[in-house]
C-alpha cells in the first residue's frame, strides 16, 4: 500500500466504537465516520477476528507492513 495511514489516523475514525468488536464492525464504523479509502483499505486487510480494544486493531494494522 503506497500511502498507508498512520495508526493515529486509523484510531481517529474508530472513536466511539464499542469493544470487543469484529472486523466488520470496525470497517463499518470507519465508513460511517467518513474515513478515506486508504484507511478503509487498511482496515479491510486486518485479520477477521474479535478485537479487544484499539491497541489490538493498531497491532493488526502494524503487522501488515
């Protein structure tokens, strides 16, 4: 991915999300918050599982690099 969003940008679009949350809920929340396509693409690339909190999402995102 050429223009990877940083983890802070990712979390900005997940503000208010109730955890634990699955990948689909995370992507939906980002879409609802108006996240740009690069953020949505990054979130679509994380493993499909339940995330206990923002740090889990950030870790999964970082592991894609």
